[in-house]
């Protein structure tokens, strides 16, 4: 669940800022962010609901859904080996969530370094912070459809991505078989070695041409990002420090404070 909560926090902050808009349910007159195509695989909503319910019982109307999400992502990472970094509180919740606003704000799995830099830069994050935050892919899983183009771009036995290690291609085609021209189904670990540990095996995989998504392997194609990838492989402590700092900065994107926003008592419903 750690990967799900981190991704939930990331997808929240990159659309409208860290205002818990990703937690709002769609209504009869509005399709919310969580029902947009990039978000239909998000997980962890029930965890946030449970934490918020307990907080409302203990101290009604004090802790926002946006803060709960930021704290939950931090705590979940600590449980799988991440640094227990300090997260500033005080975020307030928004009441607007529009599915179409995910367009152009959430990096696709096919993104190259230039596209990643543009999308992260638009949120005030540097290239170095982008590479550090990409390390979240060291935990969790990916749907086969997110990278099947690297395996089957022109049929089941042709067009495989030449930047991917052939033995890894062989393993993935076994786990994600394509049948009768349909998109490959199923899921595989983002990190095939230690999928449940927050470590630097994600970066080691990229160096070995075993990055799962195109956007992962793209980090090796740029000289500057490649140097950072190799550096993290050799210095796990540096990665942990940089990742924690980048998460804190990401968690401050577009926050609502003071009289802006509100504190929703139910994270799924506008107040």
C-alpha cells in the first residue's frame, strides 16, 4: 500500500496543488479527477478514509484531508525502508475536482527527459528533484498496458524496444502476454528484485537497461540524469536524503492556507 499512497499524494499535488482534490468523488454533474484515465488505477482511498474518520472523532475539523494524505505517504514509506522525514502541516482542502485537469499535468509512462523536465518544472521542481522522485518506482506495480509498447510495438515478436535488456523483455512477455491483438493484461513489479523495499534497486535496474517504463529508462539517455542515476546506485543514503527533501517540496505545491480552502470532514465529499 506504500506505493499506492505515494502515488495518490503525487497525483493530488500535480493537479490543482496538494489540496486533496484527487480524493473527491464524482457527482451527477461532475466527473472528478479520480475517474480520469490516468487515475483509475489509484489505490489507498480507504486508508485515507479510515485515518480521517479517526482524526475527526479525536479532533473534529482540525486536520485536513490534504495533510492526512501527505502524512500517510510519509509514514507508509517509512514502513518499507524510507527515511521518516518531517512533513509540515497546515494544508487546507479544495472543493473542486475536474477530470479534464489531469490532462497535461500527470507525466505519461512514455515521457522522455525533456517532457519530464517540462512537467516537473511547471510545478517548481528541478530536474534533480524529478530524478529523485522517480525513485518512488522502486516499490509497487505497473499495469502491463503501461509498457507493452516496449514489448509489442509491431506484433508479438517484433518491434521490441532496443534499449531494454533482452532477457528482461523475455521475462516480461511471459508475464504480460499479448493475445489476439488486445493490450497486454496483468501487472508486474516496478522493481523486479525488491518490489516491497524502498531502496535503490530501481536505479540499478535502469543502469542494467531493465527500467520498466519508457520514462524510467529515459533517465539513462540523458548525460546529466544518467550521472544522478549512477550516483544513487552507488550511494543509497544520498538517494534517501534527496528523495525526502523532494517529497517535502512536492508536498508544498499550490497549497491552500489561511482563509483559502476548507477542512473537509469527509474526504470524498466537498464541504
